[in-house]
C-alpha cells in the first residue's frame, strides 16, 4: 500500500475531502488571505497570502494537495469514490 493510499484511508482524509472539510479549507484559506492583506507590509503577511493559495484552491476546485504530494489522486472526488469502494468491500 502506497503512502497516498494509507493517507486516503484515514479518518482525516475522509473528513478533509468531504463537504465539511471543503468548507473548512475555504474558510481557512480566506482567513490566511485576510491576515496577509492586513499585514501585507511585513514578510509574514506576504507569506500568509502565498500560503492561502493552497487551502483556497483546494476548497474552490475540490482538490487534495496532501494526497497529490504523496503520489495519489489530486481530485477529492476521486478520493471519495475510492473511499466509498473501500468501505463497501470491507
């Protein structure tokens, strides 16, 4: 079993790739972006704006950057389909 498959079999992956996790990613990305805009004159504000790209794009486009970094699927829909197939077979 690959690292991506192990990650995608966890409860965290089930949550983060679900609807509540997607809402959390959108909220978190928005919070990082607002923080960055407020402190845009400092390096940490710029870093926060750059960091906000990941949760915002993950929430907007329904992506899982963690799975992709581990060599698994990028699309959360694909991960949810795999999780559903795994739970039915188990």
